[in-house]
C-alpha cells in the first residue's frame, strides 16, 4: 500500500495572518484522536516536501471510538481538519496557507503518534495543556466520546500570545454547553491583559498555583492525567514542574500521569 493518498482541499479558513485551518478530503486509515499525519506538496523539481500535522477533527464513525485503529484505509474518503501556523519563511506551511478549495496535495495514508488516550489509566481529571496550534490533537479528543466516557472532568488550558490567536471559541463554547459542569476551559494569554483569561505562560502559572486557583481545584498524580502539546519550551518546563510535584512521564510500557508532544 502506498504511503501517500491524494487529498483534496475542501476549505481553507484564515483566522489571523499566521493561523489557518485546512479541511482536506482524503481516504486515510482510521486514526485515534490525538494522532497526526503528514501533509506534502511537490516542489517544481518533483521532490516531495512533507511535515507532520495533528488531525484536529474527530475520527468519523468508521474508526472513531475504536481503542486501536484497524490497519488499512477505509475506502471512504473522510474530511480531515488541520490547524496550522504559517511561519513567514516556512516553506511548507506557506505553500499550504495558499491552497484553495479544489486544490490537491498528498496526505500520509497511515496516521501515527502516541499522544492518545490509549494505555492511560482512568482518573478523575484529564487536563490538556497546549500552546498555539498544539491545541489541535486535544480538540480532536474532546470532540470524540472517549474522554467523556472515561474521565469525570476535562480541562483545556490553551496558551497563546494574543486574544486573536485563541481560535475555535464557538466549538469550545458548544462543548461547555454539551457537558455542563464537566468541561473547564482556561485561556492563557501572554502578551495582552484580557478579562476572563490568565496572563502569562503555562509553566509559570502552574508553578505559582494560579492555574489551579482559576480551576478551583488541585491537580495531583492521584487525581489527574496531564497532556502537553505545542511549543517545546512550554512542554519541557511544564513537565519539569509536574515531575517535581510527583507526576511521572507516561509511556505505553510505563504508565504515568504526564504525556507530551513537542512540535519543533
Ligand atoms: C508530531 C507533530 C505534529 C505537528 N502538528 C502541527 C500542527 O498541527 N500545526 C502546525 O502548525 N504545526 C505542526 N507541527 C509543526 C510542523 O510539522 C512544521 O514544523 C511547521 O509547519 C513548519 O514547517 P515549514 O516547512 O513551514 O517550516 P520550516 O521551513 O521547516 O521552518 C520554518 C521555521 O519554523 C521553525 N521550525 C520549524 N520546525 C522546526 C524545528 N524542527 N526545530 C526548530 N524550529 C523549527 C523555525 O523557526 C524555522 O525557521 C507538528 C510537528 C510535529 C513533530
Ligand atoms: N505553532 C507552530 O506549529 C510552529 C511551528 C514552527 C515554528 N513555530 C515558531 O513559533 C513562533 C510563533 O508561533 P506561535 O505564536 O503559534 O506559538 P508560540 O511562539 O509557541 O507562542 C504560543 C504561546 O506559547 C508561549 N511560549 C513560548 N515559549 C514558551 C516557553 N518556553 N515556555 C512556555 N510558554 C512559552 C508564548 O508566550 P510568549 O508570548 O511569552 O512567548 C505564547 O503564549 C514562530 O516564531 C515560529 O518559529 C511555530
């Protein structure tokens, strides 16, 4: 089976100068919420340029609630959504930002990645902490049924530079309505003071206790599993704060209470 399938752009939504969402129809293998696949374009010389991107949409019925994806494609193209940051000099992200409905690109046929809910012990709180586009795998998770079946509470901490970078608010608001009292959304904005959001960086707010004060309860290795995604500095510093507080790093072989994925 080819590593690549053809993808067709259905929509390209620009949120800010640097942030956009791509909807792509492609027949990829079933995936788990939290996984990523590669997006690729061909250069003029025919060479392929690819990078990994987290899938933001929840899996469709064919593979959605499976604990492990089945091998092979579904034979039913599905619409996958991705949330991207375009760096001004970023070769691939700039090309992707210019795609229009009807344009083609290549999509990795087999989504992959270990930032999923598999092998994680059921506990009271699932706490998802992201910066920027690192929120994508978590939006996939909270749009699926799995976290709501397995955890009492789900917390999403979403850190950005400015309020305008805080995307997907209507979707997050609708989840809060769908799961009253079970979903806590904590926006963190570093470069503006905004009412209703914490100001600063996630690791510092975690270390000072301000984040838990906003939540109204303490996160501990006994009552929470924490997932981190996005900026490598945020991931590293938050993991250090948490391991100092008794959390251990999770792997399928050695279950712990902190999982993470750094984007660069
Ligand atoms: C598992 C995984 C999932 C990802 N999911 C997403 C996603 O959902 N959305 C998203 O926007 N991005 C995601 N990324 C990042 C993405 O793969 C690319 O790195 C990003 O789009 C930049 O690619 P580019 O070709 O445009 O830029 P490049 O030309 O590769 O780089 C442009 C600039 O970006 C920075 N940069 C990019 N990659 C690195 C790196 N490895 N180390 C240091 N600096 C780097 C540098 O400042 C560099 O100058 C993910 C990465 C991983 C590993
Ligand atoms: N988003 C991506 O996928 C991506 C991919 C490739 C490259 N980049 C790089 O990221 C830059 C802009 O991306 P962005 O605005 O989406 O994300 P970002 O710079 O990671 O900023 C998002 C949030 O993370 C915070 N942050 C940054 N470094 C941190 C650290 N060490 N510890 C804790 N928090 C930290 C920022 O706070 P501050 O405002 O205090 O910095 C901000 O609130 C570009 O210059 C580009 O090179 C991003």
